[in-house]
């Protein structure tokens, strides 16, 4: 089970949102739908514990097809605990993003132009051949 969490703004009035990815590697359509329904039920119970305005994506791996509801719930719970305890990186402030970069001091090499003269090629002087007309059959 893989869980990605994007925290929302701190004082958001929006509820947390959850999305699911269950691809064909999990199994046929019946198995994928079963895993999707089970994950949706597990996340419905976990939704109040998610930060307000956050976006969460739960990706089911192929072993999820043979997992029971309790095993999926334990996997999701463990993954959410890891995601929620990891400190998140914040976006850089304006002053951090406006750092000046010193200019490069390398000078560009100048290449002297080639002084070869262009050769002139005389035009072809082929003459047109005349073909005698065919006599009728």
C-alpha cells in the first residue's frame, strides 16, 4: 500500500479529500472494484483524523487483491501514521526564492571565421539528344 498526502492550508474550511488508484496489476475488474470498495470504507473511518483541506492518494499494490479488510485497514493505518508523522516541506518564502546567483566568469571563446574561398563550379553543358519519332504500327 502506498499513501501520498498533500497537506492543505492550515485554516482551510474544506474537508480532506481522498483518491484511490487501483490499476490492472491488482487483478481483473471484479478484484479491483472489491479492493476499491474496501479502501473507501477504510478511509471513511480515517477521514476525521486527516488534516483539513488535505489531499490524500491511496495506491493499491497487487498483493491488495488477496488481502482481507482487516489487513487492508492495518496497511492503510500504518501508511497514514508514517505520512502524518513525517515533517512536510513548506513552500519557500518570497525572500528565499529571490536569491541572487552570481554571474559566470567564464569568457566565451571566439572562433575566427574560416577564410577558405568558395569554389565555383562551371555549369553542366550537356546537349539535348533528339529522338527520332516512331513509325506507326
